[in-house]
């Protein structure tokens, strides 16, 4: 068993190098920006290249796979910090910004109608974005369902 790695900076450097080494197998040699926003999740930002589409994948599938690989590498090497967020050319940030704008429209509809609204199923990151917008507007929001059917219900404030 390897020694337990408790330092976030050490985990960030390991994750950064691991992802850079992984991408180099595909002929992508980049300097990845690695930080942590909250001291818990390692943020790995891959700069924009001609391979953005390949690295993002359909609906972000390749990015999620890269996150999974890096997270497992951290776990397998006994790092305490194993939560990883990989973003390519600010794809996730732009997506979250667009979703926030849409969520503001949904919130407005719920406030005006006074009726609850069931949203389409969405992934955890998208749900977090919508919950934040709803909370900022003073609405109640809850996630219901399991797996791919998990969705948010927006409710008027009591």
C-alpha cells in the first residue's frame, strides 16, 4: 500500500501530469491549467486546439471519460483528493452559462404561473446549475428520479 497523499497541491500536480501524459498518447501535447476552486475538486482546463471536438466528445462523453480516468488514477495511488473536473476550451463553462439563462426563463414561468414545473432529465452538473439559479431567485427546487431519469421540479416559494 502506498503512503496516503493528503496534500491538495500534490494531487493537483499528479492529476495535471497524468492528463497531459494521457493526451500525449493521442499526439496532443498541451500545458493543462490545473487549480482547485473549493479545495475539494481538482479543475483541469484543457486549452482550445483543433482537437476540441475529439476531446469533448458527443455531449461531453470524452471529457467525462477523461475525468473518470484521472479520478481513478488518483484513487489507485491513494490520493485523498480524487474529485476531478475536466473542461475543454471552456465547453462546460459556456454550457453552464447558456443553461443558467434558460433556467432563468423557467424560474420566471414558475413565478408568473404559480405552478410547479417538471424539467427534462439532466446530468448532475446541469442540475447543480439549475438548483443554484432557482435558489438565487427564491424558488424551491428538488431532484427526483433515478439514474438517467433524474430531473428537477421547480416549485413556487411557499
